[in-house]
């Protein structure tokens, strides 16, 4: 993560070739490619917040249905 921050600070992007290694020899290109292809998972122990209820009126305006599908 530190190598990616350094690269981004210097180049303003993270479009790194897969074969790129930084000055310390860290394979930043391979690490970024792995991060991009790794499936995103969320921990099951952390409860997700419940959605807020939608009010029928917001500051005096009526909430109307815009799309009629």
C-alpha cells in the first residue's frame, strides 16, 4: 500500500504495468493486478446499517413518483 501511495504521489495515477517494480524492488504491478482481480468480500461479523425510512413529505414538498413503468 505504501508503494502504491508513493507511485500515485509521483505519477498521479495507478495505471501500472504488471511487470513494474518500484525503487525498493517491490512488485507493485503484480500487487495491483492481484488487488484488481481479487473478489470483493465483506466481513460477516460486521452488521450492515438498516436503510433509513423514506419520509412521505420532505420540507413541505410532496414526494412523487417520477417514472411510470
